[in-house]
C-alpha cells in the first residue's frame, strides 16, 4: 500500500526540499512505496487524517493532528539521522 507523506516547513520551499530529498532516499532504501509532497506548516490541517506521516522542520503539537508527526531537522544537520529513520520506519510499517 502506498504511503502518503507530507513534508512541511514555514515557507514550504528550501528547508522542506532538503528534508524531502532525504526522506525519499530513505524510503527507497527500505522499499516503501510512497507519494510525497511539500507544504507550508499552516497547510497541514488540509492533509490531516489523509496522510500517513507529517515530516516537519519544527516541533508541532502532536495532539492537534490525527496524523503522526516527526521533526525532520536531523536530516538538515546530520545529527541523530538514524533515530529519525527508525521513527519514520516504525510509523509507516504499522
């Protein structure tokens, strides 16, 4: 089953593009079929309940959304990437 991921940052451009590329690489590496899109943080309400995962550039209140959220900044700074990958894998393989 194809998983739907939304990558979001404040402007929906530079930061989310960099995170999106890393998420795509990882999903291909572990063989998960996916569709992925970018958005601005304020647009997540539109995707809530429709997406399988939100990957954001900043911490959000998880209680506000039905969709699981992970913070993608480890993909930007190169620290704790393995922990983030495990979180993504765990959520998408449920």
